[in-house]
C-alpha cells in the first residue's frame, strides 16, 4: 500500500510510514511501527475489515523485511 492515508484513517495515532535509507533502517522502522500499533490496538474500537487491512499491511511488509515470524509470534498478524 503506497498510500498510507487509509491506514492513517483507521488508526491515526500510529504513523505507518516505513522510513530509512537502507534495508536495516527500514526493517527497524517497521518493527517500531509494529510496537506502536500493538500498544495502540487495545485502545481502539476497530471493525474486522479495518483489522484485515492492518493485518495485510503487516503481513506484506513483515515478509518483505524478514519480520513475519516475529509478527506472528507477537500476535500482530
């Protein structure tokens, strides 16, 4: 998802933009986004459709940056 506006509308307290100049910085950025998401999740009332969109974001990017196993172990996807 190139446009993070949908994610921002679902959960405005979390910035879903992956930042970094190289792979390791972007991987670290995604891990930080996941932690912020996990902390904010319990304070939100989300529809299942919104959770599915967020799940797809973390599934796709977790696979891309080698964090999918960690995300699954921590209940993010």
